[in-house]
C-alpha cells in the first residue's frame, strides 16, 4: 500500500491524497487553497485550466499522481476538500463517491467549471454502506461530526489491511443538527486492526478537547438575546455551517426578529440542506442569493426598520466580494446605523490575507458607528485530547499526519511519539509530492 501526498501536506488547505494498492489507486479529496483564491481575486479563475490553477498554488499539484485512478472519494463538503473536483474530473473519468450532502454540493459546485458535466458520475453513499470501487479496494464512509453536515472518515478495505483517512473531524456529542460520530464502528475497526491512519493535524497544538457546537449555540443565545432591541443586528458566519445557522435562526425567533440569509453561498448550502431534510428553517426566514435580491431586501430593511430583522450574511473573513464587506463599502441602499451590532460567529482563519481583510472590514464598520461583537464560535477541528482518544480507539499500525504545515504535522508526530510511535518506523512525515510505502 502506498500513500502519496498530493496536497495539504505542506499547508492548511488544498487537500488531496492518493492511496495505491497494486496498480489500482483512489484519490481522496480534491480541495483548493482559499487564501490563494483571494490573492488572485482580480482574475476570472473559472476560465483557467487546471494546470494554471496548480501553478498559482490554488489547486493541488496532480502531476504527483502515480497509479491508475479508479475513483475519487470526497470526505466532506468544505472547499479545501472538494473545491477542485469539478475541474479536475475532466482529467479523471471515474466515479466520484461522497456522502449525500457532499454529493449534492459537488453537483452544485460551478466555481471553476461552469459547464461541469460530471454530475452523473457523482455517487451518493450512505455511511456504513460498503462499495467495491476496484478489485482490491472497498470503500466505506464512517459518520463523524465536524462543522459541516455529513462529514466522514474514509475507510478503505484492502488486501493489505484497512486504511482510515480522518480529515476533518471533531468529537461532538451534542452537535445541534445531524448524527453524532459512529463510535461503535470506529471501535469495531480498531478491534479488527487498522493498518494505516491518515490524520488531520490542524489543531493538535491546542491542549484541550474541542468543545461541542452546543457551546457555540449557548454563546449565541447568551449574547444575542441581550442585543439592543432598537438597533440593527447582523451576524456573519460560515454559510456551510448549518448547525450554526440553525442556532442563529432559533435566537432570531426567541428575540422576535425576522431572520434573513444573504449571499449566494448562504442560499446554496441552506437550500441543499433543506432539500435533503437536514435543516428546517422557521417560516419567518427568507433567503436572498442573487445580488439583485440582496440589494432589494437591504433597501427595504433600511427603510422599514432594521430593529425587526436579524441579518445573517457572508463575509466573516472580510472577503472583498462578500455581503458584509459590500455593506461596509456602502454598495447597497443600506447604511450601518449608530450602535448597530455586528457579531462575528467565526474566528479569523489565521493567514496574513484574512487578518488584513478583517482589519479593514472591522475598521470600516466601526467608523460608521457599528459595535463589533466577537468570540461567538467554537472550532470544528479536533484538538490534542480528541486525537489522543482516536489513537486509543483505532490503535493504528502506521500513522501519516496531514492537513497542516510542517509545524502542525510535527506537533502531531510528537503526540504520537508520546504514545509509543517511532518516527520513520510506524510514524511517517511526508510533504507534497512524497510517498510512504507500507
Ligand atoms: Zn472541513
């Protein structure tokens, strides 16, 4: 069995891993690097071919792919795991396997390929089903919790043993929406024996157990229920985080404000979630995706009385083209009023681009009189104690840390060493383009 690091082993983002058994191989995840997208915001990325997107550091470098690819497997619906699929699949004419919500998101993804015709190759797989993807490789998704619904561990059953790809997850027993992690199945797999674990390392340096999404819900209720009744209230968060959006909708109901979701991605993620019955929105909720619709409702809110609404908008990282930045830039017939409250239900994803964008956004909002509220957030990624627990449950023979820069990967390696693993023996640090043979 060979594990080939294609993307996400030098950085946080653009995840892509190849697993090769004999001459058959599967690719797990095809993500993009989001801050590189923002750097190139002036150019129309959808007209570029995948080689150009690789050159710009947005796509993983698939020249590292070595085997005869039999399938593409997507672990969950975040862009750093699926954003490159629609363009890359022009090259790989194979089935694309994903859990139901992820599968629908792939079909709806038009960012880099407006004419994406691979929709019929997307296969929706329920967690627990076992699918034969090639003579030597069987696929199973194991349900886990994360900051998006239908996240999964990818288990590959092969003649060389079971490989588990755990990228991304947290252990959340009160996740607001959706199922909890399938602990029973993980224990079974651990008892049967796991040959190799490929594992995210993003938050391994945090010495805690990542708190439940229910804590974020309590923070939102505690803070927003005390918001000034007669001023505007805007909350910004991840549009893909339906658990979080559900909590914000519930607060809106409690304090008697009409929730409005603004932005194309808000409409996409919540629309697909509703279609699959994953989220039920209160009757008072309205969703505005197109620029024209957003402009129209903001004009109404501005004239009718902002105190009646709770605006849920894209733009928590200060992205230039998102709704909140455009409000701050006065691009709509909507003016931030003195003492309007703008709550960030997301932390800054730490890179210089986001920090700068957020600084600009917050400053513009403050100048116009807004009060900023931060900290209404908990992470979707496992921390050190969660990782320790998973290693105890799975007891893998080999470990390959992924999804992080060298500091994150080596911090995971230190944790594994403290639990008895040995570097270059059963613990393998690899960089993009390198491989490990097990
Ligand atoms: Zn994720």
